[in-house]
């Protein structure tokens, strides 16, 4: 009898999608680095859909671009995207 609730809980945890995971806390003005270590700029605006972070907006070159939230991780030095500088340039 005791095994069934534990099994149900384990199955529920195993099937949680990454969307249910806690979103990284990103501060406005945090530095953003590309996957290859280049400083891309600073977070100008956090883009939200309800309580969910969908992306960050920054000035890159002379254009406003949006980097998708699913490419971002928070590190000690700032925010890092899994995109390279070349890939970010293509977002323009």
C-alpha cells in the first residue's frame, strides 16, 4: 500500500517538463555572454508571459534583439546564452 503513492510521486516527478522547473533569476543590466565567451551587452528588458520568462531584450550593435530564455543560464559572471556571437547576430 505504501509503495503505490511513492511510485506515483516518482512518476510525476520524472515526467515534469523543463517548463515546470524554476526559471533562472535574471537581473536587468546583467551582462550577457555568448557561448564563445564574447560580451554581447546588458539585459535591457525581461520579456515575460505571465510569470514565465520568455526572453531577454538587449541592444546588440545598434539593434534591439531578443535572446530566447531557453538558451540562457545564470552564472557568477552574468548570464550566458548557448548561442554563439554569430548566431546572435543572425537574430537581428
